């Protein structure tokens, strides 16, 4: 029972953080392009990795908003599994 509650909490937390970031990023389409190109101040949580990966996706043909969304969703999934792994390693 505790494991399901913990997983649910992690899922809600990661989803909330990703949705807040998405709202901040997509207020204007110019903001997403500026983040990808490294012209806009970005949150301290990520420094160079997210814009770098998004820039690669834009060179492959994705729009800046879509590229940032894809990178953030993948990062959120990684965060979820990383936190779950950390919780399992602490319980042992």
C-alpha cells in the first residue's frame, strides 16, 4: 500500500513541476526559441543540457516549443525513475 501511495505522490509531483515549466515556457513562442538558442535566462535546475538537447532537435526539424517539450517530458520521466530508485535504495 505504501509503495502505491509513494509512486502516486512522485507521479503527481513530477507532473506538477513539468506542467508549471510548460506554462512558463509556452507563454510566448519567442521564449521557447530564446531558451533553445541560449539567449534567455533559464532556470538554475538545468544549465546547458536542456537547451543543447532542444537545439539538436530543432536542427532535426522540430519547432522550438516541441523540442523543449520533448526534452522536458523525457527529463521528467527520468526524474521519476531516479527518485523511485533512490527511495528503493534507502529502504534496503
